[in-house]
């Protein structure tokens, strides 16, 4: 495991200083770290464990339990598509297929240019205006495939060539494999500096992506 | 006098463009030198009309909707600031039939007040319940809630007053009041609307609960998917502290009540009360074995009230108007009013608060206006992802706890998700198992393993592999999950599955050719 970059270590310690004396602080601390760094770098786990007098296994166990927590840097924008019943009743599955085709990635993956991470979510509480999506912290209702393209372009810039790629076919293929590592690492540059794309983290990313349905995070 | 214009900041309205409408109105007003004040209220819950813009006139509030930013110059031209005629004019808001026929007790202020203005809250009757509670003994507060007949609105429907009495009767150095705001059921959004539209009602309800059971600390466990509600709650809590409604001496009573929001992290299971407590303590949200009940040994091992947002937000009106007032609404053992949420494939989706007793048909057609797609409604799922699918032949069932239980369904958190006739019920049964597998905490085997096996069995049935034997196996698996799971996730996932098999057997016995044709039909929508 690579060491934490200096600025990351500082950020983690700052969050710990603010929150460690509160009752049951671990989730609060993890939220704080993810808010400041975009994800929870695996080398932060021992530091958090020591400061909170927990075992590393306990901290890792909590991170891996909750879909919200990430151990790899996300894309610059996070697109979440609701897959729950109400949205399904209004065409969410077609929207999801469209998004996969348009972005050229599967759910729980990040585009090669690091612009967009695509996640499934189970309910955004917008069930009277299904199907709903969330881009970063903004929600959108009654999203058609056309509206999806507009919204993503508005928030994350124009979509690149992947659109023509077949569904989960060749276009998506290379992303899942070895190529995903360096791409993710490079894309994460602005977020976490040089240390943000450790090979370990990237490998975990592609494993999580490949797990698809059940192991996927929100 | 400057005109007051209401443009909701409810996230549902924002999801449909309310922010750009508010900006366009502000810009246009400035360009035309028309002084006005824009209040960012909650939503009235008429989502097919959002963004719903209201103007305060001498004849009451006049509604226009659904408004887009492009409509704004035209609205000014039509004199909408004086309530002028326009194609989008809906007339006085309170006269819109969908709203006029409702009985809003818990949602009395939602969509009307400025959610983070304490002065507005008080001006609309806020904190009267708390003032009354401060004059009562704890046991009297609890008795009032018991007498009101209020049952837990989160889904389990346990009598709220009985739960509070258990906590009150526990000798302990510390007790807690926790609010379950992990509203994860698809088709439900009443918690969100209330927190975004009238957060002080929840704060007041929790403070009354603290006074009633002798707890000085409250936590709102809010799902991470609700960032708008989070911001609004934090603003409202800060206001309440500033004005002395929270803190070391609530309204100078000498009684302490502190309150804060704790964020969940995207785990559906944390809506289960013991799992939520684990999560609040900073651990994996694994279900606890009961007994002991949380009311005896809950958060940090102390007696704890765990109530849903709507249960707690119904308490102020009970204290203010009296238990009998609330109890007089409703029917049988379902007392009071219920905020019902119409969702999915429905023309007029939104929030309907009424006394218990309406039928599903009245809700789906009189309020909901039928399907959004214009096709016949085929099924509704009541009570979230663990609720049964109800076929059209049972739409005359009254929407109350006992009547739904009698047909093998449950009311849950009051959400209704409508599906038209393109739905593939075998696919929905598979999804129910998939969702359980995705969200299982892993502590008990029937849920953790059973759900994955369930997905596989439904898939085999859909593919026509050994169909009758697999249907029998699915039934057996469902019974095992039902009786052998630790909590409602594994224990109730069989409901949607079994109800789909029971009411829509044809969907599980289609040939592949028929399936493909059905899929194509769905594509044409």
C-alpha cells in the first residue's frame, strides 16, 4: 500500500481532530474525509483506526459495508441513475441502457477521460417525477434519454465518441481491463495529485466495476 | 408594498427546473422595475404542476404551473403579479381540487411557509404543541400520544405512545430520541417533503418526544441521497438553537434538548431500526437481535425512541389540538391522517394527506388520474420494495393497515407505485430478489444467501427451465426467508415475489417468443 500524500494526511488528521471526540464518530469521519478528498484512500485506514482506537478491520468493514463510501477517486462528475421500482415504471431501464451506451462505460465505472462516473442508486425520493437522476448534488426528474444527454453535456462537457459503441461491447471492453488502471490514475490527477492513482486503488476499481450487479456501489 | 412570489426550493421542484424559474423571475422583475420578494417555500405536493409558482394577492395565493423559465416574460406580460389571466393560471391554490379535498394535519404548513424562517413557522401556529407540552408532566405527554391512536408511520405501525411509555418507564442516566429519516422505499417521499418544506415541525415533534420520555439528546438519521433536506435541516436546527427552542433550557424550562443530523451512507438496511442504531454508533449497519428492544436498550445501550419522520412530525398537532382531535380522523384501528404518496406511472403524482379510509381506486384515479402513459393500470406496489403487488381486481381495498393486511399487503410508509400493462411481473419479482441481495446486511443466512438463490430461480423460471419445479422451489425459498430472517428485509422480500406469482401467473409462464413480443410492446410506449 502506498503512503498517504502529505496533503491527504493533513486532511484526514484535520477531520479527525474535528470529529473524533463525538459519540460514534466513524461514519462522520469517513464522510468528512470523502467530502474533502473525493474518496477514502486505503492508506488512510490505519491512520483513522489508530486515532479512533479501532482495528483496521473495523474501519475497512464500515467503508466496504456502505455503498456511499469510495476507495478509489471518482470521476470529476458523479451521475447517479435511480433503478428502483417507481423509476422502472417510467422507463428507467431504457434510460440506464442509454446511459451505458452513451457514456461507453458500465455502471460503477468512470469514463476514460475521468469526466464522469456512472452509479446506480435506489431511490432519490423523486418518485412523483420518475425517472430521476442526480448529477453531483443536483437532482433531475422526468429524464428522457435526450434530456440525459443535454444534462450530462451541461454539467460534464460534451460527450466523446463512445456513443457509437455497441452496448457493453468493444467500446466498454478495454475500460474494464488493464487499461482502466492508468486511465483512472491519470484522470484523478487534479483531485489527489500524483499519489491519487495508486495501482492498488485502480485495480480495486476495475474489480468493483466488473462485479456489476451485486457488489456494486451506489 | 412589494409583491410576494413563492417558488419552491423543494428538491422535487428543483428537479423540474424551479431554480431557473426563480432566477428568471428575479431577472425579469429587475428589468421591469417591479419590486418583489421571492420566498423559497416547500412543495404543495402537486408534482405534475411543479414548478408551481404562487403569488400572494389580496384574494389569497394564486397558482401558476407548471412554469418554465421561458414562460416568465409572458407571465409578467399577463400581469401575473396581480393574479392576471394566463394559460398557466390555476386559480387560488387552495381551490385546486387535489389540494382542497385533502385533510392536511401533519403537512398543514408544507408548501405554505418559508421552511427556514422560524418567525414564519410561529406565525402559522408552530411551537404551540411544544408550549402545551412544557406545561405537562412527561407521563401526560406520553398519554396524549397514546390516546391519539398514532401508529408508527415508517412501516411497522407500532403504537407510538406505547413505545414512548416503555422508554419513559426505563430508569437510565441517559436516553435518546432518534428520528429515522432513511426514507429508502421507492415510491415514498413524504419524509423528504416534510424535512424540506417544514423542518421545524420535525424539530418540535422530537423536542416534545424528548420532554415526554426524559431524553436530552436527539439524532436525525438522514439518508445521504437527500443533500437538500440536509442543508435545510441544518439551517432550521441552527435557527431553533438561536431562538432557544433547542439547547440547555428549552424555552427557559430548564430542560435540555440537543439535536443534530447524522448522515447515512447509502444502505437501505439502515432504515431498519436496530441497523440504524448500529450505523448511528459508527458501525456496519447490521441488524441486532431483539430482544432487547431499542426502547429498553437502544443507542449506546440506552433506552431510545426510534420513530419515523412523519410519526414525529404528527406529534405537534396532537399536543396542540388534543388527542381526541387527531383520533377523530380515520377508521377502525387506523387513526388520524396518512400522507400518501402517489408515484411511478401515474398522471398526477404527488402527496395526498387524508384520513384513513380511501380506497386504492379513489387514490389512483380520483387523485392520480390513472396512468401517465395513458395505458391501463395493471398493478400497484404498496409500501415500498418489500410491499406486495396488488392487481387491478383489488383496487377497491381501503387504504388502511387492517384492510391491506387482510389481502396480504401492507401499508408501509404509505407509498403507492403504479405500473401500466407493459410491466413484466416476473421481471419485478426478480428485481425484488436482486434488491434484497444488493442491500442485505449479511447477518442472517435466509436473506444473504436466499436472495441470491431467489434471483437465480426466477431467472430459470423466466427462461422456461423446469418451470413448475422451480416455481415450487421459489415458493419454498420464500417461506424460508419469511420465517427465518432476522428482520423485515429478508422477511418481507417474499411479499412482492409471492404476490407477483399469485396475481400474475401468466407472466411466469410465458414462452420466450411471448416475452420478446411483450418487451417490444413496452418499447413502443
